[in-house]
C-alpha cells in the first residue's frame, strides 16, 4: 500500500510543517550576516598588571564617545604598548608638519649640511605656531620625491603624501606616527642626534594655545613635546589629532591619538585628552592631581588649506 505522503516532495512536507506551526521556514536561505566586533584596545607590558589597567582605563575613557579613534602608546621603561585601530587611515591635518621637519633634517644630513637661517625660521614657525605658509614653502622645497624617500627610510610604509600641494590631506595612521616618534626619541640611523634634539626642542616650545591633546594629565617634571592638528571636511566631520613624546618620572613614552567623525573640534580634543589622562595616570599613579598638566581650555590650531569637499 502506498504511504499517503510518499508522493510529496521533502520540500513540500517541510513547508507544510512550517505553515502548520505558524511560521514560514526559508529553505536554502543563507544565515544572517554577523557584524564584525568593534576593534578593542590591546595592551602589553613587562610590568605586572599595567597592561590590564591601561586596557580598562583607556576603554573607559572612550565609552560613549562618538567618532573613530586610533591610538598608539609605547613606554620604553616598562616595555608597554597599547594599540587601537593602528592601521586605520586619517587625513593628517597639521601633524604632518613633524614629518615635513624630519624630512628636511634627514635630507640635510645626507649632504652633511646645516639648515640655512631661512630654513630654521620656517621650521620654527611651522612647529611652534603651526604656520601653514611656512609648511607650504618647505613642502614645495622638498617635493613629494624627497618626502617619499624619507618615509621609506623611516619605514612609514602606509603614509601617503597629499597630492597637489595639499599636505594636510596626507594619509597617516597611528602605527606610522609611532614610528616617527620612535625616530625622534631614540638613537637611530635615519635622524642624527642633533636632528632629534632639534625636533624635540621645537615640539617642546609649541605655543600654549596648541599644547592640548596628548599632554593632558602629564605629571609635573615630565618633559612635554607635542604636535597637534585639526581639519574639518564634509565627510568624517572634524579630524582632530595629537602626537606627543614624554620623558621623566622614570618613564620614556610616546602617544599618538588620531580621530575623525567629531561633531566639533572641541569634541575631538576632549576625546583625545580623556585618553591621554588615563595613560599618564596609569604610568605615574602617584602624581598628585594638582601636579598634572592642564592644557588650555581654548585650544587653537591653524586652518589647513584643502580643496573644496
């Protein structure tokens, strides 16, 4: 005797069962896509407990903050590193000026010459006041050929100079900015000791209205060397960045914080300074609140020329 369902296909039986249960079973449908987890802060350290504390406190500083944030931290003293979105690309804005100066000094070293008085004046204005005209002059003098040659020597392989003279649209990431800071702060074959000392000297003399960002919360007695930048465009809102080198109190460390998608410049500054305060506090927990660096509450930077966007 023939079974009453033997002539019914398996597909029809499954569909019938699904309808009887009050649901429609999609046959052969792909499983719903699962969103990739958001990047998280990753820290390592030779000092017991420090990596976990930094991970926790940096994560807390970023809680509920909007926009995209990339972080690089290295402390030579404790063998500590932290990263977040280290390979994400951003428009550089004014922090590329540190790369411009490094290129100028690297190029001068190749011919064993000192900077001219004119070059020194331009470099001083470019770093301490973030002067755009001075930057444009040095950018044209060097040309992207020399800048690319320096980037290759520095192994900053993901940094791409802005085209058409728009140096503020150079593409950067936190990993490459940390490589640059490492060259500035330790002996190496790319930058001479005199060049490194000169760069640190200028980054230590940045005008007060531009000493915001990564220095926030640095303990008293720690030397501060900083270069910041910001840029507003129709996409990704405000780019706000800060790189800094710090030494003293038993530590020797560098911090890079890059951001975009900020609603205002001050929003980005606040995000960066929240991260910086967490880092400085964890590296120097015994410093009193009154002995920590408080940046200006009216941060300023020079407007960077960009094409219409």
